[in-house]
C-alpha cells in the first residue's frame, strides 16, 4: 500500500472534495456508529429501566438511554451532512452485531454491558480523537465524557452488586455470557479495511492493538477490581 | 392531529420550566394539591405527602431498598394503556418522533438545571444530576403520552409533570408516604 500524507478535512462540506476512498471510509464509520448507538439504546438501555432495582437506578438508566440515543442522533446528523440517507443509519437496514441478538434479561446483565461493552465503545471513540476528518473528531470529543460516565455507571453498580455472594455469582455469569462477544467488535487481524482507515488517518490503531488494549483494560476491571474471572476467548482470525 | 400539537406545546413548557428550582423549599398548598391529584389518579388517594430537605436525602429516598414498587407498576400499566390509545389515534412514526422530542428536550433542559441546582447546593454528584434529569424526562414523556392519547388536561401524568414544572421532584412512595423534594 502506497504511503500518503492524509488530508485534514475540517468540515462536512469539505469532505466532498476529499479523495473518494476517504469519503467512503468516513461514511462507513459514521453509519456504523449511528446504527450501533441506536441498537444499544433499544436492545439494552431502554429494557434495563424495568430491571433497575430502585427509582434512582431506573431514572439514571433512563437518562443513560437518552444519552445513547443522543449519540445516535449526533452521528445521524453528521451522516446527513455528508450525504448519507437517514434511512441508511437505522437498525432496520443493518443486521445486528451478535451481542445485540440476545434480549436483556436481568439488571446484572445490564450493569456488565455498561462495564464492558461501553469500555469497548470508549476504545473505539478514543481512536477517533485524532481523526483526520475533524467533524468526526469533534463528535468523538463531545460524546467521550458521556461514554466514560456510562462505563463508570457499570463499574459502580457491578461493584455494589459484588458485595453479596449472590450478586457476585450473577455478575460473573453475565460476564461469562457477554464478554466473548466483545473482542470481535475490533475486527479481524490484518484487516484490509483497518489498514485503509489508518492509511487515511481516520483511525490510529490496528484491530489487534485495540483488541489487546481492550482485553487488558477489561481484565483490570474484572479481575483486579471486581476480583472475578475474565473468560478466555480465542484470538480473532 | 390536534393532540400532537398538544405534545409540541409540552415541549415548549419543558424548555421553559424552572426544573429543580424549588427543591428543598417548604411545601405549599399548590404543590400539595398537585401531588394529591397525582396520588388520587394513581389509586393512592389520601396518602401522606412529606417534603424532602436536601439532595443527599432525596438520593437516599429515591434509592431506598424499601421503596413501594406499587406506584411504579401503576404508572407502567397506565402508560401501556395510553400508548395503545395514542397509537390508535396517530400514525406510529410521527407519534414516536413527537414523544422522543419531548423526552429529549426535557432530558437536556432538566439535566442542565439539575447540575446547576446541585452546584448551588454545594453537592458534587454527576450521577444524581443525571437521575434527576431521567426522572424529569420520564415525567415529560408520560405527560406527552397522555396528551397524545387525548386525555384531559388534568390527567394524573399532567399533575405529575406540573410538579416538575413548579421546580419540584416527586420521588415516589417510600414507607407509605409520597416524598416530594
């Protein structure tokens, strides 16, 4: 692959004059974020309100759901500015990631989703903080504080749940169930798409680096902080 | 379509409301009256209404393990009935868009005001500001849903929203008493 100096694209309008490949990659990543933020809000956050144990937890979950939905709206607005039809940024047009195919059943599962799936989201957003398409960089900076809060929400509630043997067992069961779906979020090893994203400076790190970082940070949370066990998952092909 | 205009009007009220401006103040006749209307509509007529002094006490009550889930379930049953009624009156897409706009507007405005009220009270608690915003957004959604379903203006969800509009936060029923912050 030929080395290039990636352009710095300052506005949504300026994207039109960027190389076609750059435009396609930006559109692809915006669609991915817009769709997955909405999937997450619909599949996990909204249903979790009924499982939350107290009004405080219910209202906090309600606000978190609104924030996730708000992220969808922001990515969708950016998508529309760069010419993506609104209908292409909703779950109806895209098959769900595997983690979204399992309906949420318990409060413990939701807390684990926030702890680990939102950590995975933080890594994805962190990787956009230096993105050469500046509207995407700005959006990453805007959503990052809320993403960090969501992961902290998961950490705080999981910590609370782990104060009892029954709670610890339920949190461990939820980790065992959901964690194996998360490392594949970061894509295949040696991915050509990822190489293109890095070539254009849209993303900064390889899938392998991201996955290794995610597993290390998840291990610190699950094993060092919660004193539970992180399941071993096979390395993605 | 007139009832969706009522939802739009509610968005304006949510935007203008002095969210959480009266929390901790002594309860007046108007607040007790609206709270009584809400309780009566929910099937808890005559329940005592207690004021709540400050944000830490409000958080403790909202997070109390001995809270009474009966009021939440009563609200949920009513919400499902209203949703059925509203979807029979309106096309699904514009209805959901109107309800979402009401909720988003309330969530953002209430969050800003809750963060300000907490800071003014010297309480640093991001999660509590978010929970307060979630409560406000939910109340606005329920009032909007009642409006979309063509319910009367004095519907119990309207009464609940009017408490938020008056700067209060109804925390639900704990130990047999409605706690009104």
